[in-house]
C-alpha cells in the first residue's frame, strides 16, 4: 500500500536573492518502507524532509499521506532532530513521556517503560540528558518519537554527530526497532554506506537545487553482509552516480 | 596544609574592614562618619525600641508585594510576547523605552495616584522590577532553540501549552538570574520610596534619623541593616538556582 505521495514538489526560498533548493520532484513511499534520501550536504534534502513532515510549506506541489494532503506537523508522523531535540530540562523518562500528557498515569508509565527497554536505556530513566552520551540522547529522541505510536518517522541525519562505532551500533538498533515497530521511515543522510546498509530504496539526490537523480532498490536480504559482492556493487554504483571515485 | 575555607576568608576580610574603620575614626575623629561601636550601639538601641524589626518588616512587606506582583505579571507577559512574535514586536519597543527611565522618576506620579502610603511604595517597586523581568522573559523565550519548539509542535502542542511546557522551562535558568537582579533593584528602590512616600521602613529610618537631630549613627545603622537583608535575599535566590525541581510546572510525570 502507498503511504506517501509527493507530486511536483518545488521549493524556492524567497530571497533576496531567492534560492532554488528543490526542483520539481515526485516520490512514492510504500507503507512500512525504509527509504533513505541521499545527497551532498546542503543539497536541500533536509528541506525536502521538513516539507514532507509539514514544518515548511512548499512553493508548489503536493504532499499526500494516506491520501490526505499534509498541512502541518502531526503527532502521527514524528520528526527526529538528531540528539539536539531532547529537552534538556526533562529527565530521560520525562522526555519519552512528553507526547503522552493526555493519557492516564498508569498507561503512561507502562508505555515509557516499554520504550526505555526497546532503545536500551534501562537504568537511565531518571538521568538528565546532560549526563548522557550523544548516542544515548539519540535513542531518547527515537523512544520519545515511538512512544506516541506514529505511522511514520522522519530522521534527519540522526547519526551524523556520533562517532563511527556508535554510528554502526545505532544503525543496527534502528533496523531492529524498525522491524519490531513496523513504521514507515524516511531517513536523510549524506553517507552512501549508511544508505545502502539501511534502506529498502535509496533516493539519490543531486547537489542544490535538489532533484532525484536515481532511485536504487537495495535488494539485499537482511541481515546484510557488508562485504557481499552485491553490497559492494550497489554501493559503488551509487558512488559512481554521484561522481565520486571509489579509490583514495 | 588544608585550604582555608572561603567563608573564613570573607569573615576575616569583614573584621579587618571594621578594624580599619575603627582605627580611622580614632585617628581622624567621627565628624564625617560615626565609628563601628557607635553604629553597633545604635543598632542595639533600634532593636530594643522595636523599630529595627518593625521597619525591616515594613520594608520587606512592600518589596514582597511589589515584587510578587511584578513576577506574576512580568514573566508571563514576557513569555507571551516572546511566543506571539507580532505582539512582541508591537509592545516590546514600549517596554524598551520605559526601561531606562529611573523608577525614582515615577515618584511624583506614584504619590499623585496612590497618595502617601504603602500603595505608592509598592507601585514603585512594581515598576522597578516588572520592566527588567518582562524583558528578560521576552529575550529568554526568543533564545529558545527552534528545534525544541518544532518538536513540541510535532507532538501536537500549540499556543499556551508550548509556553508552559517549552518556553518557560527552557527560559527558566535565565529567568532565575533575572529574578535575582530584579529583586536587588527592588530592594534598592524601596529605600528611596520610603524616604519620600511613607512614614515607616528602613528608608524612612534613614531620613528621619537625619532630620530629627542629625543621628548619623542611626543613619549608618539603617544602611548596615539594608545591606544585611539584601545579602540574605540574594543568597536565598542563589540557592533557588540550584533547585532542579523548580521546573516542576513544566514536567510530564512518566
């Protein structure tokens, strides 16, 4: 089933001078799919994600989710802002409970406990975000997003600020959570390896103004072998598509 | 060797200052300022007559009212103006314009509106603290990271819920500093207000002691009391800065 339909989406930031960030773009995403949007830094892929999430109005075109036009942010579709989005004045469990204010207390406690467990933060419930590492804060944000049981998650370079080892762990965590929670995920990244490791499909964007150069189906069964010939073939194909040599 | 604790050093510094004061009086005479012993005696005299406590309470009463009103009005107003940008742009410049006018300039109007009495003093303290408080809250809420506001919107919050659950707690550290600074101002203004607008309080004690017979020992005793109470107020608020649970209003218990 189709979850998201983007039609002729265009974006120009009113200047002066006006800046064209997205050329007319079409995209369809299936329910439960994990799609990576890959592009160089500053190409407009974050803007694309913010438009789809309803934070920014496009200059032209439409975004439909479940057949309904998107007019603003919605708690059924949560945007994860790297680890910067964690509220520093709340503890870990209070952060995760943020979107649950309307529920009775017992229900809230139960949900928070479940997601604390899912993202592996047991024992840190009462910690302040300042005491956590970048990777842990990232998991707090993911848990806070999942706690309201959204259909979709938007992740904007969520692991960009993490060290390379934490990043690898977080990728497999994300896959585990995605498989357990069955959400549709749009994942923005500038990291080719990351996109091929995670995605069902990789949407390769050009430099600004962004347009879709190619959509690559990643037909490698999970768990993925990162030294398999097919993995290397797909990765190198994408590197070639964006004009990067694969030798240093 | 164990390091000398800070409180001990400060205490020694105060004792040394008093000693120097005393030596200076003994060398030069007390025509310009009374010596520390005369002041201590005057403090005793005020304490025994009951004036010390009565006047201190009168001053604290006015500050409590004026300042509490200013907190209750100023902080929500500032946060509101910070969130509703258009309102902030409309009203902000007026607040900025009123801010540099010394609260003392309001004395004639205060007396005209509220007469000689507590009302005038409370009004002056209110004016002196509400402007810095609301401007601090306005600025602090504009500094709140947009990511936090967007995240809150994403979870379905809007308007006053965002002010209560995001702007207020995010601005709280700056607000507490603002409260401390404004309380310091309020405590200075009450003295001036009492010199003109009322017949009690520590400010009144100072002018009255001079007018009724040049009792400069009582004048300095009044100054010492004002300093001591000001120090206690500031220390109390410093403690408040370290209470993390102060953001309790904004929390969602898990």
